[in-house]
C-alpha cells in the first residue's frame, strides 16, 4: 500500500482526523456563517439562514456517517 492510498483509507488516522475536523467545522461554522452573511456582508437573512442550515446539516450527516462507520465511538 502506498502512502497516498493509506491517506484515503477511512481507517487511517489522517482521514479520521480530517473528517472529524470537517464535521466540527460544518457544525460550528453553520451558525457563524449566518452571522457573517447578515452582519458583515449585509446579505438577506433568509439566504444566510438557508446557507447556515445547509452547512449545519452537512456536518450532522457527516457525524452520523462517522458514528455508523465506527470511526467515532
């Protein structure tokens, strides 16, 4: 097995860590994205809320996937 193949394997420490960090970023970044889009960029609240909710949902789905794959116990 080459080094690149071992990085893309779900059982490698690198992929486990990367997926957990991405899931945490999506979960915590979703609500913050709503704030940034509405306050800093003066965007529509409904567009910002939809984007934040989508990012939060992606994070939750990723966490559920990691739990079912027994990456997170």
